[in-house]
């Protein structure tokens, strides 16, 4: 017998305005999400040459070397950056400061 009561004109007007506002915000969010789609390049698998003087010079400018920083700087995968840092450590270019099985932190040798 009961049921939903009929809304007054003022209430219907408020609901419509709120619905329109939500739709506008939703469209803005969709537009904003679609807009910053930069050209996302695939990361390289092959690390740069560990004996290249230009690359070594660039690494020596960095105070701390982690796989993430090297991967973002040279646009390579993190796994490749880990291997690259291990090669550099063997060559004596970088020195292991701290680390565990998850992350290793290096610093350039002076």
C-alpha cells in the first residue's frame, strides 16, 4: 500500500542538477585520463655497454645508484639494470653500499 512518495518540484530539480554535475565530472575524468597518454616506449632488455665512458661519467654524477634509478635513466628494464649494476661492480666502477635480496644500493667509486 505504501510506496515511494512523489517528489516535489524542488527536490526533482536538485536531483537533476546533481546528476548533471556528476556526469560532467565523469566526462572530465575520462578526458583527463585519456589526454596524458604519452608515447610509452617499451623498455629495452639489453643494458647499455658497461665500458662506455659516457655512460660511466653519467653514473658517477648520480649520488646513489639503485636498479630503479638506472632503469629510468637509461630506459631499460629493472632486471636488466640489476645485471648492469652487477657488471659495473665487477669492473670496479661502482661499490655496493647496502642491500638485501630485494634491492641493492650502490655508489660510484671516486
